[in-house]
C-alpha cells in the first residue's frame, strides 16, 4: 500500500517478500508496542510468492531438517528451524485462513492451488498486526546513526531503532531480488560468501551426449546424478530429471546445480554424470542384464533396455553406443554389454553452464551465517541489525524448504526484535 513515509519507527524491515512479511507479523504479535515499518521497492509486494510452485506456492514440506539445506553450518540452521517447526507453520497458515495439503515428496500447497491466496492471507495478517507497509519505497542505503539507523529511500529518509534486511538474494531479479541487500550488509560490516544461482536448470554443451537433450526434449525420468569434484563424487542426488532443448531441468538437476556451480566458483575440476538406474551400481545392472538375456534370449535389445529406461531414452542411448537396437539379447557381445552397463550407470553430462539468475529459484551464498546470532537473527557485527531469509548463506533443496527457512528465520527475528533493546 502507498502512503507517506514517517520520520521514524522502532523497526524498519527492508523487503516485503516471504521473510519480510512474516517478520513484520511476528514482531508485532510478540511486542505490539513496537512500531514496525515494512518498506519495499516494488509497487506490489510478494512477487516471488506468486510465481513459486508454478503459481501454486509450495509453502513448506511435511518433513524439514537441517540436512535439507546447504551453505552455513547445519547446527545453526537446525536451531533456527526449531523456532518454527513445520507443525507450527501449518497451524500459522490455518490460523490466517490457508489450509495446506500434502502432495508428492511431502510438498505442502494451499488447498485452493492459488499462490495469490497465500499472499493475500499474509498481507491481511500484516495489516491486522498493525505493521505499516509502504510499497514503491526502495531502500537505497542504510547508515548507522546516533540512535539506531538512518534509511535512505527513493522517497526520503527515515530513522529506525532497528533494521531487518529481508531483501532476498539475486534469483528472479524481475521480482525485485537484485542483490542490493548484499551491498548494504557489506557496508554495515558483514562478510558476503560469494553467490551463485541455485535451483537453476543446467545447459548442456557438446560432449558424448551432444544433442541427446534435444532429441529427448520433454522426456522425464528418474535418475541419480553424481557431482564429481576433483575426481571424487562430492554429491549423489536422486529424483526426476527433465530433458529440455537447452539441457536438463527437473528437481534433481535443480538440486545438483548448486553443487556444480559452487565447485566451478572455487576453480575446482567438476563434472556431472547420470545413473539411469538410481541406487544401482555396475555389478547390479550387469546382473540384471544377464538375467534378462537368460530369461528372454530372443528379445530385442531395444525392448529389454526399455524395461530399465523410457523407450525414447533406450533408443537414443543405443544409437550413440552404436549397438543394434533390433538385435537379440543372445547376440549381444561382451564388449557391447559392458559399454551399455557403463552408459546406464555413468552417462556423462557435459554441463556448459546454467540459465542464470533469471531462471534460478534461490541464491546460494550470501551473508555468512557465523555472523548471525541464531537465537535472534541479530547481526554479531552491527548491533540493531537483523537478517532473515535468502540474504543469508543458506539455501535449501527444492520442495518448499526455502520458504520454511523464510518463515522460521522470521519467527526467530520477531522474537529477537520483541525482546531486544531498541533505541526510541
């Protein structure tokens, strides 16, 4: 909502995304005597909420733990998550009029399947709490002042006893997340862990899989991706992969993107391989193939392979391995069988890059978590400053985990703001 910028407030929250909106609610609920001003540069708040989950908003996940996140130290993440566990998150949304229901992989969506309903309910609760929100008021900088802070906005200055940076990262910059919050935090003394896109589709180049992704564009299959760093498997991730005209997407590719990009950022040798038989190794796949050959010696190689992978994938692999798809299992040579088994468990994916922040769902990196007090989300280096959500060096896997981090870190900050001494 628009309005006139007041000369001062107790708490100024910069950013009206999920974390900023929730912080306003919790801060007012826990201490109604504190005046809370919520500032956002966009004319309409909550753009990321509206586009998340394909416009349905994956609010959280039925099971969330620190192992679902990367970045800062997991014991710190665990402590923050415990301040607002999933059951309490579900209860909070039910209280403000949003019932959630569980879907595949524990994802929780609103019953209405409308992200707009989630945002509208949160905005109503912000207003009901007594927090004041001002749209189209971009915060350009934050300076330490004699008593608290002075915020420089696109529509004038305002004094605040405490400031909450809830500016997000750099993902989906059209939503307003342009990384400006990182620079404000840096000027106030914080260390920024170098950032990369996270949960972003991967672009494939010209390797052994040249044009495979184009041929299979639109095909989805379950795979296990291995991220090799300096010759060693650094991460194994299972899930659905979607072949696209540019490369690969789908949950498992998005989750793997973080690991590939971090290794690349660190200048380490990194590569990606796909196991089309998730959870199995060469010996097991070879045994399956041998059993098939004994049970169905006259079956074609194509039909046998199609019992392990989608038929279109089977055909594409056989063409690239130069194995006769119409030949019978009884006539497959030992060398061809070994080549096929190796291809099934360790197919190289020549990653040339990613689709960048415009397509990323989250930012990896950010304000170092060691510089935050996990009991309050208060800065350890700048008294009176609080940081929540994606601006911190915490990023979760796909499935509602990043929203849960936003809600939980907001609850911790709300408590810290309610209890803390704030200059009048």
